[in-house]
C-alpha cells in the first residue's frame, strides 16, 4: 500500500492535491493518506492581555480543525483510506517534513501557490522547501 501525506491549507491547490491522489486510488492503486495542516502561531503586535492571546489561539485551533475536517470529508468522498490526521503548528515546510518522516510515508502531495515575483511560473516557497527537506518523492499539484 502506498502511504501518502497530503498537505492541506484550505486552498484550491490543496483540493486539487486531494483529487490527484483520489485519481490514483480510482485507477486501482492501494493508497492510504494522512492529512497535515500547519498553522502559524499567533503573531502579536504590541501587548495583548492573556485572555486575548488564548482567544486567538482557540480561534486558530478551531479553524484548523474545520479545515482538516473538510479535507477528510473530501478524501473519504473520493474513496481514499485515511491514516492519520496531523494538526501541526510552526513553520510549514519543516512541519510537513517532520510529519512525513514520523509517519513514514512513501510520497508527499501538496498544492503549490507559486505566489512569488514571477507568479505561477515557479513553485511556492513552502513547496520548494519541502522538496529539499523530505527524503521521499514530492508531487506538486497546481
């Protein structure tokens, strides 16, 4: 069975990544997917009372949970077998690479935004970093 980690961020590109893996499964490949979403820690400008920081953190965790629930529902609707669901916090490329290593996946699949100065001609910086950090093939989907 092919173990695939799909990095999701709620974007159209991430949806396309899930759909790409779904096509593999429909073509007869035995695929087990794990989903990962990396949220940034809260950024504060100036000082906030502790209660505000807790509210921001709670809101970010809730948004991450909803995003992963939606990705899970889409993966299941495409007939994919689910492994783990990873809720990570930190630098996206490093956390995706960490999850790939810990889970022991055969491949990482992720969308690429290509939001650099040259638009969509080049892959996004997170995707580029992931390609260099992981020891398994990376499928980039637009």
